């Protein structure tokens, strides 16, 4: 009887979709967890970039060259999103909608 239970558990672990040697890929909950983790890392990276920009502004006016230098040295979105600044807020193309200009005008 215990041998049957072992084979059932092995079938679950190594079966299709389990990601094991016989599996076809990751289980959906693993994919969701990975996506959520990437989103959380992206949020932390954007906060860090915004803080770095504020600290750089204390040293003097923010020029385009200084901004590009900060962005190139900062951490990137783990989901290959692109960071955009709108005012002092950093947005990511993969994890949130970038506000349109008309949103600021109330149109």
C-alpha cells in the first residue's frame, strides 16, 4: 500500500506541468508568484531611482545628461519594463499604466 502512495506522489511531483524532469513547465501558482515578485522588485527599484533623483537634485539642477546617467546606473525592471518619469514619479511600462497628458488637464 505504501508503495502505491509513493508512486502517486511521484506522479504528482514529476507529472505533466509540474516542472520536474517529465513536466511541461511551471505550475500556474509558481508563475503568479514569480510575476508578483517581479512587480515588487520593480516597485522597490522605482522608489530607489526616485530617491536617487531627489538626492541628485540637491547637488544642483537636473540636466538631461545627469538624468540619463542616473537611469543607466540604476537597477532595471526585472520584467524588462522601461522606466519613465512624470514629475517626480517613476512609472514602469510593464507594471502600471503611464498617465496621459490629458489626465493632468482633467480632460
